């Protein structure tokens, strides 16, 4: 849900996802001299609470000297920025946000403009699309405030509250989807790259005891063994099925027999059927593993459309038969409805492997032709086609969120060249890049030390694979699924993607979560590059020199961000 209100030149646009409400603020440049920032008040009409929103920065003169990790009310220490996000919002709640533009001095702030907007956050499970993002940020100040230093999660019992906080509904959505299969009239078809989440396997075993027809297809490829001789993920997948007593219901997917390094069966989906008819599908980027659900950033996306679910069943049937790779590519390509230009309205599933890279080129063409703004995530580096979209694209505002600046596994010589190219690309004035990182030391005296979860080996931060094309425009497009926007994900691996056009609820949820993580990691990447010794580092207090707002006007990235999010023309 999104709504815009303006009062005496002060504009407020509230964009409500499920767990995030993004607030975009605007004020004419001529009114900004003397602007000390914005105070933000929130009323939660659902829980009947009202209070001033808190931030982390203070004025030096009125700093109360609280310990690291503390927060400060914005009516005394206002927000010095034109966009701000409420990450404490809850799904299905009605909120009123009141924004006050403040002048005066730190000791005597004075309101000179005020505007309010009321929005209702999206319920995670509502309509044709149910979207669940996990927290995806164990390395965060909020985690450190709630739980202290990161103790070993791998040995934590299920009742440890950290699991629920990190999941934020993702694990619960997976288990609830399985619970919908009540008895022998129901069937579940699972396709899993990683089948390593014991709670999920246990739920499937319980469904089978209820009479549900359960079939699990997991990656069984003979990949190169690790130092201990174990094949990932095949050996863990086998062990999980054995612990749950699901061996008889499990099938190993071999993508290409006789190939030393075969493509991977990278799906993460479950199809729900009743009386043999597809009802819904659960898909997304989330591997059925603890690292997928509780560690790196991921999304669980449920589509309540029988036609879409049927496409996933057709894909499952083909890979269940271990169809020869050339034939599989031909059959899946025939099943796909690859658009020539814009996708049709509604939901279009696209399955891989495909006979050519036409789908990848189509994704890149959509990114390059985006008008208002582009938002993408990259877990394994940025393909050349998308580098071209960020180099020569039409959108005046282009965001990229990456786990690493360049893909892993590149030789030392090629890595230096790739890093140079990406560094040049990120400094194009239209581009705003953020790369996963954390605060490893208390370099800034207001911040707590952060630690990663320890659940992920290769991808620590960003594992989602989605693209938002002008999400706040009149015709938003969302592309989301398991494929990493790469050649291998298009022509080699078992993959799936959803292309969604004309649904405003879905991009509102995705955009809020995107900006939550982009802002989180953009700051941490910047902080990681600071080389000043902690003893010599002074906390950056709020500006009192009437300079902070100036970067939000003119030909700057912040100015383009301000205009796009508030809906200014």
C-alpha cells in the first residue's frame, strides 16, 4: 500500500510492505535553509501505541551520553535525511506517521511544517501472492542489542529465540504450506537443491503419516567431494531423508549422468495438489537448510494460482524422470512463454534449463529499458549482460545489492580486472551499489560489534535473486526465483523464476525489504573501508552547519532517490 500527503509544501509518501514502511519526505529547496531534520511520530492503531520514532545519531550539544547501541527520540535528535524506513512495522497493522520539519537549535528545536499519512501494512498471506522475507541480517545492531555476542547457533536448541527472530516467518511459512495437505486427497511435490532442514523433513514425514502423497526430489549429483570426502549437497540430503524416514519418498535428481562437474538441480519449490489438481506453489530463493532460512537474506514466495502451480508440476515431472539434458532443455523451452517485450499481466513462470540464453537476455533487456528505477540483487557477481544494463540503462536510478563485488572462483589475474570494471561501474552517477559486510570492531563509539550467523559457508549475506523494474511506477514488474541471472542458471541448471506484472502489492513488499538490506549493507561496506584508528575516531554527530540537506538537491544520487521515492516529477 502506498499513499502520499502534502501540507504547505511538506510532502510525505508512505510505502507499506509487510514488515517495512518506507517514508519518503520532500520539501522545496527554498524552504530548507535552517532545516535541522525531521521528527517522526508513529501511532499504531492496531496495538493502540503512540511514540516518537528513535534514531541512532544525536546533536553534540544535547547528547545524553548513553552506552553503545542506544537509540534517541527523533523529536530531540531528528532524522537528517529525506528517506527513512520503519523496520519495526508488523504485517496487517494500521499506522499513522506524522512528520515534522524542525528548525531552531539543538537545545530549542521548533516545528515549522507538519504532515501525516495513514497506511495499513500488507499481510504476508493475502491474495494470490504470499511473500515472506527472512531477517537476512544476523550481523546487525538489532541482533546485538537483543541477544548480545553471537554464540554458536549451530548447536542452539529449537526453542532458542534467535531462530524465530532470524526466520521472521520464513520457516513458519514453509511448515504452514506443508500443513495445508491434510489427508489422502492431498499431494506434495518437493524439488530441493538442499534438503537439509530437519524441521521441514519432519513435517513432510508427518504429512505422509496423515496419508498425504509426498514425493521429494533432491539434488543427488556426484559433485566434487570436499576435504573430508563428502559430496555437497547430496550426502547431507541423503542423511536428512534418512533421519526423517523419507527414503522411500525421496528421489535423487541427476542432472547429467557421466559429467564430471554436472549442472546443479537448484530448485527450491513445493507444489500443493488436491485430488491430483495443482493448487499452489511455494518457491523463491530459500534453500531448505538452516543457512537458507536463518542465515543469508532470502525470500519465500507462495503463489495461489493453479495455472502457475501446474507449470511447476510439469517441470517436476520432467526432472523426476531424469530426462536427458538436451531433451529436457527442449521440453522446458517449449513450456515457457518467453515474452518478446513486456511480459503479459499476471504471473508467468519460466523454467530452466533452456535451449538458449534468450531468457537471460530478456531479463537484461528489461533491466536496461527500465524507465523510473531498477533494483536487483546478485548473489554470485554481475553477469556481463547486466553490467551493460547498469552501464547503458535508461533508468536515472539503478540500485544493485551484491553478496560480493565480483563472483567467487575467479583467478587472481582476472579478479583484479573484474574488480576494476565493477568499481568503475558502481561510480556511474545513476548507480548505487551495496556489498554485504558487517561491523567487525567497535570503530564507532555508538555501535556494537556484529557477527555473522556461522550457518553459511559461501554466501554470507545476499542470496536472493530478484529484479524490480520501476516498482513505484504505474506498471511495476517483479522477477524473482532461484536463478542467479547467469548463463549457467539459464541453460544448464534446474531453475525457476516468476515474472509478475500489474500487481502493486508484491513490489511494495519487495521494495521495502530491498531498501532495508541495501541501507543496512551500504553503511557497513562504507564503515569497513574506514582506516582511522578507533582511538582517533570521533562520532559523527548530527549536522548543525546547515549542510546535510544540500546533497539531496541538484544532480546527485540522493536527489534522484528523493524524487523517485516521493513521486516528484
